[in-house]
């Protein structure tokens, strides 16, 4: 008789964690549980195979609700619903006209704000006609150094409704002055400003002042760090008074992330930098709450989305703890604006379509982790600013997640996950310990100047590079499952000389046509005053920008007299893309092939026995050698036929692929035949174990197996093939 009610508990009674673990240990048949089933993050946090309610005893704490301290689950009870997050896209086209077209296309087709990235020359405080701008003008951003060029780049953008944020590097105050002057022209000045539109609602956006981040990325600032912090604080004071919907200060983890930092390091460095900036702003007269309100956290996240989600949630917890330690009103001051950008270091040049998946995972993490704004990079970001298709795909990644998946309508989707709650807590505790360590060393500025920040990041990156070299950390499409015959996505190389000449021409015309021959005279006067009001320096810089001052002129004026100009210098943190080592090998092989009529170095796969014997290792070996750019070849038939095919192919490297049992009987016959066919290096696919000496005596030169050093092996094989 069928029961009236079905109860799954009758067939599947609940089991405790201990019973589950005992069964798992038994099934492992002697392999240690911790070795096989417990993973670890770069920070040493154990990732358990199973989490239960006991994993997080504080799960029932009422303070853990969204909108309640410590704000791990979000700053408000309703999260971002119903508006969702701000869909922000980067604009980095070199020509102002092209940048304008890209910005308007983004805003018409789904983006709600833009981030304008200035080129390397402007970020260094140089105009195009400065000798130091050679090779920098138009590189990695918009060549816009004057109000006229900025006006052209942002023509048609509705500043009150569409936010504009700046990425201007060391030239944050000159660039902010230009943008503020443009807002004034367009009637987007907020309450308290002078001029037309001063009582209007004001513009929305961010000036992005991050002097320490700029120093660590470029290795230098045009003025001492202490002075840069004072000017950042002055900008914050002016912004608080004149543009209430704008933030002045950015705390970015991009420079650390791109150099290889871990999630815990990102969090600790962000906290230590934010505290450094808080001290500068409060010293300039801002209240702690007002200073905190001027900070935007700019977090870079990769495609390990569980760790990325936990990192973003932990950041809110940590910031609330900082505010509490500083004596601020936690509810009033612990509401950080959080901008998430998808990672550049995981973007590959090879197999660029896989980057769509990487950016989607990172974007998903940003949405679930509670970002206020998200920037998704185009899949071809490694090649430049992207084209219409790749920009559209990047933008629509967000639009689909927001409007079709409706992620923005769920309050803290990660809430209640024992795994993510535990991981968020552990990250927060480790980051807090590292933050306190940095503070005990004298703070973030001293730690950066001493090289300790770089050393900490390098230690993590070295471990990661070992994992990448051994393919413990696989890079899909590059180190794993590559295609040496893929159609390479390429972009024409920018003509930086022509870009610089065009920009120099625009700036020369701008200087001829401006009203004031010396627009920075008043600014230099304000800078010379021993005591000046809070925000007065920025107000003078904005006035100079209105009078026609360029970024280089503003930078020189703000740096003070030439005789006393001594800028900050530190060891820059180098960008370390994940796939760089493999892609360098592929580039060398491509150059070799181009120089040899399209002929690539070849590897012959000697497949012994039946398919069931060789297929697994042959597939794995083909994947292995293609990661180095080799063309894999093989043939059917007995050993003699394969040796003949190998000789005809001209391959200098051969890999024997089969089972351990077949190796025991056939290697001694096959290896000499391959050498006789002209092969310089015979490789055996598989770990030889105790039989290594016997196989070497038979003619095997190398062995490839899981967790061997793939990069070192590929370099050696390419050397034998005549490529290196």
C-alpha cells in the first residue's frame, strides 16, 4: 500500500558530520583526508569538503542581518533592490573623439556610468609636447590634458544623471580640476559652488585620488607623498563642500592584485591605505564621518568567485571594525562605496574567448558580494581598449546578470551559506591581523617605502607561479586545452608617434586660444601661502583649469618651485599576468614559425598498443606540448610504421604514450628506434618511479607527468627543437 504522505527522511535519515567523515576516510583507502579533500587558499585558509551548521556557531547572531553591524551581509536591509548595481564601463580610447563615441555607446546601450581613464602621459602629469611624453601619449587611456579635450571626450554625457569617475594616476588633482571646471561649464555644480548652476543637484561621480596606489604602480610621484596626501585631503574637503554626490578618494587594490597579491593581502592593504587617507583628511579639518564619506573602495576580483564573494563581504565587516576602533558612528560612517572591477591579471591574449567566462565569473562575484558598481573589462583588454563587439559583450555580461538573472534583486545571495559565511569570517580575521601588523610597522606608507609590501606580494606570487608552472593551477586555453592553430585575435599596433603629434597640435592650439597667458599664477600664489583654508588649493586649481591650464601646467604649479621639487620614489610593483610565461613561449614559437615559412616545431606522439592503453596519456601529452606551441603529430600502426612516420615528420622531439604495463615491455625497443629516426629527445609520458634508471638506459631522455614543471620542460624541449 502506498503511503498517503511521502517523507524523504524515512529513506535518508540525517547523518552527522563525524559519520560522513568516517565514511569518506574509509573510501579514500589510506589516502590522508586532509591531503585529498581539503584545499587551501593562497592565504592558507583551509577549504573543507563539507560545511554544516556547526561550521559557523555565530550563524544565529541577530547582528548578522543585512543592514546591521558589522554589515557583512550588506549596508541596508533591502540590499540594492530594486535598482540594482551601477553598470560602469571603462573608456580608454586614445583620441578624445573616439573616447566620446565609446562613452555615449556605453551609456546608450546599458551602462549607467563611465570611468574615464587618462593616458600614461597625463597620469604622469605631462602634456603631449613634453619630451618625457614620448611613448606615453595615447598609451592605455585617453590623451586629454586640457579642458577642451576633456570637453570633447565627455560631450553629450548628462552629468547630473550619469556618473563619471576618473582614473588619472598621480595627476588626480589636475584631472579633478579639469572635470570640476567642465561640470561648472555644464551647470552641474552642486550646492555651495560659485557660478551658474551652483544651487543645482550637482554632478555624480568620483575623482579617484589614490596617491599611494599611483606611487606603487609607477614607482614615482611628482611631489613627496606627504604633500600628495595633503593635496588629496584638500580635494576631499572641496568635494565635500561643493559636490555632495561625488567622492574624492579612491582606495584601489588593483596595483596589488595585478602584482599577484592574495585576497587577505588585498583586504589588509585596502584597510591600511584607507586609514592612511583618513588620517590625512581629518588632519585637514574634515570630521571622521565626512572623511569616511569621501572614500570609494575599488576592489579587483578574479574568477575564483567564492573567494571573491567572501572578500567583498569581509571588506564591509573590516571597515565597520575600523570605524568602531576610530570612535565613529558605525551606522553613519561605515557605508563604503564599493566598486568592483574584473581582473586584468587573468585576462589572456591567447584563447581570448575564454576571457568571457572569466569576466562573467568575476562579475557574478561582484554582484553576489554586494558591489555598488561593477566594471567588466572586454575580453581583449590585453590588446587595448577593445572594439565594438568586445565592449558590447563586456557590457552585456552585466546587463544579463542584472536584468535577466535578477541578481540585483536578491538581498545578499551568499547569506546563510555555511561555506561562504565561514570563509568571509576567516578572511576578515586574517586580514585584520595583517592590517594590525602593518600598522605596528608604522603604517602603509612606511611599509610601502621599505619594500615590505612588495616582498609580501612577491612571496604569494612565487607560490602561485610554481602552481602555474606545474599546471596545478591550470589556465584554460593557454596551459590547458590550448589550440596552436587558433585564429589569433589581433589589433593593429597604435601609432603612438602620430597620436602624440595630434595631441600636441590640439594642446598648442588650446594654449594659443585661451584667455589667460599664465592661468596658474593665482594657484601658485595660493600654494605659497603658509596658511590656507581647507579646499582653497583645489578651488584655485579649478579656477586655473577654467582659465585654460593644462594637466602639465597644473602639475608643475602644484609641485612648487623647480628648485625644491623632490618627488616620492619607491620600487614599483610589477604587473604579473597569470599566463605571461606560457604566452611568451607561444610568441617565440610564432616568431620562429613566421621565420621558417609557417613551419612550427613538431612533437611526434608514439602511441603504443590499443587505444585503451595509450589514449589517456596521448591526450594528456598532446595538451602538454601544445601549451608550448608545438605541433603534435602521430601515426597509426606498429612500432616500425610509427618510427618511419616520425622520421618523415622531421620532429626533433617524440613522446612515448601508453600504459605502465606496455612501457615495461616496449620502451627498450621503441626509444632506440625513435632516436634512429632523427629524434633528439625521447620523452616518456608518465611518472617512471623506481624504473627511471632502466628507461634512461633504454634511451628515454625526459619524463612528463602530473605536477612536473611544465614550463621548465617546455623551454628545454623548445631549445632542443631549435626555437630557443
